[in-house]
């Protein structure tokens, strides 16, 4: 399936790290964890495309679409105004690009979404000090 063999001990360790991080995270950190997870999975999906691993690519890109849907669902359109609506539109665009990447095994689509989501992540990280002191 992938270049990394499944290791049950490593999977258990990773699961413990993730669940421990989620339990102790504030809402801002949770969003950052979702952004990081999506970016990580897109990187892995690119590798799957390069190696011709269709099933792995599909699973990873599906996971990215689910994460982006969660990010979109977490937006407060009433309070967030134009910014929240623009983010919603961008998340929907990214989901469509990832679906196209899956269908066509197009690394370019993935790279585009990585770039867009990377910019959102950078802005999210930059506001962390302000959010945590509020």
C-alpha cells in the first residue's frame, strides 16, 4: 500500500499522541491540528501517486476532503462575516480540486491545495498569541 510498513506499535503510539493532544488542546490548537493533518495526508497522497498506489491515494485524499469539510463546518458564518464566507468558498474549492486530483491522479491539483491550505495555516499560526491571550 505505501512505502511505510504498518507497524501496530507505532500506530498505537501515534494514536496515543493524537488523542492526548486533542484532549488537552484549545479550539485554536484543534484547528491547527486539522490543518496539519490535511497537509500531511496530501503529502502522503502525492507520494502514492508517484508510486502508482491508487488505493492509498484515494484513501488519503478522501481523508483530506473530510478534514476540509470539518474545517468548513466549524466556520461561524453569522459572526465571521465576509471572512468566514470567503473561507467557506475556498474550502469548497479545495475539496473540488482534491476530488479532481483523486480522479486524475493529478499532483498539480494537490500542490495547489497544499499551497492554499499552507497559507491559511501560516495565518492561523500567526494569530495564535492574540487568540490565546483573549
